[in-house]
């Protein structure tokens, strides 16, 4: 029995899929040499990806499935994420995600959706799902799994080479580079360090410069998408002092583009810095995100700053119930101790 059966199975399945694609390419080449018309493989097999894992992600992100189903299935099959981790990324219960994955697999079987490498003309139709897959792999890695974060950046770089004229590709790469540049400063002796308290000399300046260059490339291509907006926000967070009003404006634009309650939660944090914790709390209290850890930790911090310590403690305790990362759990326990009389 391997030490981690789940990881072993994922790796084995991924390698089998890569072998299958390679055999298909070999067959296509051989049959063309023989000029056997009936045996010619789909014309899309002629395309060559430099990165085989990126090729598999594009293959799995079939537009016949709903976008969320594409992303969830690909994360499960290729991203190395568990069903529970995927459910957390989508802010749904574990059982709900299991049902989504089951329905998607059933649709693939019943509709006979082919496992086929897409041609150049089909890549844009699958790009939104591929970007979401890469971003969620990075997010899971940013929480502590360094291998996943590095893999996501590698995939983002390969994607930028494959589709150099897509602004959101460069926006996503910039976002990952800028956030990852702060990795070494996020922890001190195993303890979580908030952004405002981080030692900026430990940030990766070269990576920040690379991320900003990717932002410039995305803007030159006319980009206005959500990944580029988030990258611009991350870039502003790398400056000192931070321009909270500009950050607030960018989160407002992100909210307009995505309609995401997480964008509104982050806008509330920026508003609290620009206008005071009471203004931020008013926005937070209008959100319905009870199952989201950072909703409660944000609310707790604003209540603490307003001197409402009993309410802050209750929100910190709820955040602690939802926290999975040990460093974050220790941080929340320290906060709870600070507001406990």
C-alpha cells in the first residue's frame, strides 16, 4: 500500500491518460503514412501542445458540460484536489459537490462526449474553464500546498505561450505571480503573518516585476476581465502606502463584472481601510456567506476594531470552526484570546 493511496491513484490515472494521448498521436502518424482514409484520427490530433498536462486540461474542459462541471471534474481528475477541497473552492457542501460530479460523469457517459484534444479553433471556447482550473489549483496551493502553487504558475506560463493574444491569460499569470511573490513573508516560524505586518524585504521583487509586466501585456491587449482586475489589485497591495480608494474602486469594478459576493467582501475590507471599520461592517453584514471562513474572520476583525469584543469573539469562533489550515487555526485562537475578558 502506498503512503498516500489517493495521490498515487491520481498520478497513475494522469500518466495513463498521457500514454493514451501519445498512442493516439502515434496511430495518427502511422495511418497518414499508410494513407488509410478510414483510420485517420480526428483532424484536431495534428495540434501539438508543448505542455502535456495543459493539453489534458483543455481536453477535459468540454463545452458540452456546464462551466462549473468542467472545472470541478478537471480539478478532480487532473488537479490533485479532493472532492472536499473542490467543494470548499465553490463554497458548497461536500455532498452537493459529490452530486454535481456524479451528474457530470453521467452526462459524459450518456451523451458520448469524446475524450479528444481540441484544435486551435476550439481553444477559446474552453479557455474560461481552463483559467478557472488553473486559478483554483493555485488558490489551493497558496493556502499551504507549495507544489500546487508552483504547478499552477507553470501551467499559467505555458498557457501564455500557447495563447499569447488572450488578455485574461496574462491577467491570471500576473495575479498568481504577484500573490506568490509574498509567499516567504506570509509565515514566521510557522505562524501566519498578515499582509500589513509582513517583512517586505522578503517579497520576491523579480516576481513582482514579472507580474506587472504581464499586467501591462494584458492591458495592451485591451483586457478588462476579472483576473486582470484582481492582478491590478494585487499590484496595488505591493505598494507602500497602499491606495485604498483605488483598491476600493477596482473591487467595485470586479463586483460589477462577476457579481461575486467574495468581491463584495473584499470591497468591504478596502472600504473599512478607506472610510473606517463601521462603513466596512455595514457592507459585510449585508452578505450571506455563513459557510465561508473569511467572512466570519473579516467580520470579527471589524467588530474588534469597533470595540465590540463579545460579538468579535463569536465571529472568530465561527471562523475557527470552518478553518482547515493549522496556522490559520492558531492565528484565530490568538485573536479569540485577545478579545476574551
